[in-house]
C-alpha cells in the first residue's frame, strides 16, 4: 500500500516486493498443480497480471506499474509466463484498462439479450454487451477500496463483511453529493482509474471532520452503488440482465442498494453464467495470456481508447 505513493527507497522496495510476490505466485501455482495431479510441462502459460501500484494513463504521464518479477516466476515454476498486459495498450494511446471487457464479450455475450457485467473489485467497472450495438466498457468508480480502507482505519478489519458496519450508519447526503461531484464521474468513456485518484487522502478532503465513522462508511457504500447504477442508466439503459462478479458481489448490503437503484433489471451473480463471481478476473487474465500466446489481440480499442487493437503482454519463456 505504501508503494502507491512516493516514498523513501521505493525502487529498491518495489523490486524486493516483486520478488516476494513472484515467489508466492510460484508457491500457489505449484501447490495447485500438485493437488490437481498436473505437471508444469502440461501448462502452456501462466497469465500473471501482478499487483498494480501506479496507474497513470493520462497523456502527461502515460504509464502503469504492476509489481511482479515474471522472469523469476518462470524460473521457479518452469512454466512460460505472460505479464505486463496493460503497457502496450497505453503505448497505443489507450487507458490500459479495463481489459476484462474483451473476455466478457468472448464468454458472456448473448445473441439477443442485452447483458451488463459489473465487476466490483477495488475499482468497479462495467461491460455492456448489447447484441445490436458496439461493446461499451469502462471503470465507473471506486468499488471496495474506499470502504475497505475506511473500515480498516476505524475497526481494524480489512473489510466490512456484508456491510454489517455500514448498515449501522446513516448516509450523509451532502457528503455523497460532494463525492459524486468529482470530475471522474462526469467524464465520458473511455476512462479508467485506481488508487492514484480514489484513496483515503481523496476522501479526507471531502470530510468536515465531525462525521461519525459509521455514517461515512454508509455513504461510501452508497457511493459505490450509485456510481455503478448511474453508469448503467446512462450507458446501458436497455440492459435486461445485470451480472455481478468480484469481491463486492459478496457484500449483501451493497448488492441490495444496487438492485434498489436499478429497478426493473434482473440481477444475479456470474455463477449463473458458469463462472463463479470470485474467478472471473482470474479467468480473464488466463484468457488474455492465451490470446498473447496465439498472437491474437487482447484489448478492445473501443473500450480503452487505444489507436487500435493490439497483442498484449510480454512473454517470458520457461
């Protein structure tokens, strides 16, 4: 978390952490293969996104950083690794995100039903799969990250299980209005975001200091629900089916508030489409790695704003 902001000796710390992460990725991979009775030689490639610590696609900065030592991961597992998926899209003038809409289209698009896939991770993003119109996909605001950060600060818990803390508070209308007034919510797609914008410091600038912590949590939950709902109303008004994935899919209060904000839409988890809500993102980067290995494009320029579709990722052979 500290590497999301400039700090002392950050290049050295980032390199060491990349090695540590890669060792953990290797342990997880080899443990999974052993439990499954599969040997590394049977695996074509690992698609490893790494841990994002900076995402700055704006033209004046034009970069994204994910921590991983892909060469070390390939060495430890003896499996080819595909990593660094976002940089090529940014190099082509795109946002580098979201990349999952291409996978959503490949797996979830229906021939005559307008579906929307909502991923609620740290950041929330939506993919509109209208069978009669071009795909739309973009980051729509903070998903869990502000709620998680505020919960950790005031309760010591890393997340608010099912919104049990948020439901004890009251939504603060003036604060919600101030949060939704941020320019990001007014921007037209393509757009992406991350902790570089939505962080505790951003939130603190909106507070007057007298708010009860549980009321702020209730307001942050409503912010996530409303920002998603507004995006659906504005860009996918004809959508019939809404499918949720990501960690936020387990927050029952958040899902209830989202359902309340989009009446008339059928809402379910992606489990009903054959992929558990917790696994959609992992499936997506495995699919992106496959695209890379097959020398096929992985981004959707209509989503990211790149000059064209590109083959993504860097390959580290076994």
